[in-house]
């Protein structure tokens, strides 16, 4: 989570600066080589530039595939989370009082904490410890209530079903924590990606310099394009990016719980 503290706009501006700077470095080197000797031809340099830029494009595509796959996984886990909490909430109706009321209250608070986490931005996610501690505390309280109920009748199928729903809910929480909060693109991939980008820009600038051409304003298009792709990858990589996973299944569940409380129907 080390790179989460860097705002996305810095990724964008920084990438543009890096691209433009190293194109100029390569261009200056190419112009100097062109003045010293006319023996070096632009065709071999073009091949080198194409190879390095191809490697950079390949690594970008690979990195994008990683974050896109994890983004899809996070969307699926939201649906699983909503289904698991709904099942536990419905099965809690079979618990005796006061476990029934306490469990439903805890499940409502648990759901609220999921939505509160989803609304956090990248800066707030740097201190997510208290929220996770609160979630763990609610899980323990729910489990203690389920164990107390099961202890009254060890052969109860209803108690077993409720415990199973809690197990499913806790498993989804673990998956969301691992995939959505703690998994990031390794620093090594970022280093290699930017290194290939720098080498590609140097080779592209060197090719223009060795050919004796003037500076092209089209290099800004390259810089902005690279910046947009890098920002897209960084945003998909972090839960607090500008591309967020929809929490609508949890919002719908929250409305369902509110309607159940408002209806005040007697428990079965």
C-alpha cells in the first residue's frame, strides 16, 4: 500500500514530465551523434526504438490485465458479500431472544462498516486499522451469539445453518481484505515499467536526433497517452481510485434491512 499515498494526478503529471524529459535527452544525444559522425544510420536505431517501446507496451498490457482481473474479482466479491450478509440476516430470525435482536443489530452495523470502507478515498485508506478492528469485534460477537445458541441444542439444524452463513460471511470478508485492500502491483513491476518507458523515450528521441529532424510537437501526444494509461492502471490497482467498484448490492441490502426493521414483522 506504499504507493497509495501518492495522488493519482502526480502519476499523470510525473509520467508526462518523465516522457518529455527523456525524449529531449535522447534527442540531444542523437543530435550530438549526428554532428560527430554520419556513419550511424537511423534504420538500426529505429529497430532498437521499436523493440524497447514494444517491450514497454507489452508490460503495460500485462500490468493492466493484472489490475483489470483484480477489479473484476472485487466486483464479484461485493455480490458475494451482499448475499452472505443477507443469508445470515434472514437465518438470524430463528435465533431466540436476545440473540436475535443483537445479531440483527450487529449485522446492520457490519453492513454499514462495509459501505463506510467503500466510501473512503486513498488518503483515508492509509489508516484503515480502526475500521478493520471494529469489523473483527463484530464478527467475534456474532460468532459468540451463534455458539451460545448452538450450545442449547447441539443437534439443531437451524443453528448449524446459521453458523454456516456466518462462516461464508467471514470467508468473503477475508477475500475482500486480501484482494481489495492488501494486494497491489509489486514495486518491481512499477520500476521495470518506468525503466522501459524511460529507455523507450530515450531511443525515440535518439532516433529523431540521429535522423536530423526537428523536434515534433506530437511528442506531447505520446506523453499524455502514457500518462493516461499509467493513471488508469494505478487507479484500478487501489480501492480508493477514481474507478470504484459499485457497492449497489450492499446498498440494496441496506434498504432491505431498513424495510424489515420498519415493517416490524414478528419473527418466525
